[in-house]
C-alpha cells in the first residue's frame, strides 16, 4: 500500500531532550515536507526537501533540523525541544510537479 | 501570515443538506487544492483546480475558482455523516510550495 509512515505517533518528552521523528514513504516521491498543525493556525511548513541531499527551510524552521540521505526517509530532528514545539506534526510527500501531497497519519508531540 | 483563509470556521448541517465553504487568498497562484482531515488524522487530498480553470467536479464535490476575487468555494452536496471533518484549502504559489489555511470544521448531524 502506498503510504507515508511516521513514528512515533505519540510522544511525551521533557525540555531539552533530543528527539527524532522518522518519516518514510514507499512511493518513490522526490519531494518531502514537514508541517506542524496548531489550533487556529492551520498547517505551517517547517522544512522541505526536493530530493536527496536537497533541503530548505519552510515558514517555521527555528528549533528543527532535517536530513535527506535517502529518497524514502526524511527525519525531523528536535535538538533541544521546548514547550512551544508541542504540536501535531505531519510528514508529506509528492511527485515532482504533481503538487498533490500524500500525508502521514501524524505525530502528536508534547514537550513538558 | 497564511495565504489562504477559510470561511466559515465551523459549519453544522443536517444529513442530506449541502455544505459550502469558502477560501480567500492573497497572491497569484498556480493552483488551489482542497484537503479533508478527519479528527486529527492525516490530510487527504480531495481536488485540485488550476488557475486557468473556473469549476471542477469530483463525485459530490464541486469547486469553483475566481482568480479576479482571489477566492474559491467547495460545495459538498447531499452530505453524509462521513463528511464530518475539517476541510482545508491550500494554495500553490509555485511548484512545491503549498500554503494551508486554518480550515473549516464541518459537522453533519444525523
């Protein structure tokens, strides 16, 4: 089944404890992106990647890192999480030029 | 700031009625898309309308686009309980940059 898989789905952590949210897609999509969703704010893009080793900042990149070493994987790294990063995170991917995103199921992160 | 803004924020209708929601945006776009999200789950793509199109249909969905007014509407006809969800418009400013609005929450009452 064509899908975007995120892990973990739920995570509670403490301020400053580094964490990684993994994202993997099995559709051979070049483009991948991370969004965060907060009440009343819709989805805001954190980082995106046009292809392997090509990443760029979205609208709210502060406090996050990404890497794209393989086409299928696009992990989101929070080096020193803070409470304002408590949010629902989505990974998404698409074919180049298609512009239609396939989303993962989401990862709900709580930073205490 | 967000490119797209949906109106209304919330909508409650009876099963069988039509639901209409609107999206306004600020700058020229390549295309506009609508997505559905069921209670905190991942978004699912519904329909895409290009800037040179005025209307598009997909099953019970009808989307219109008015580039002169920078607005779009999504009509869901003959609503069902399963249509209860949040609906988001997303505007494509250029390839790969999709900007989402805050969404319209639709509740379909049995």
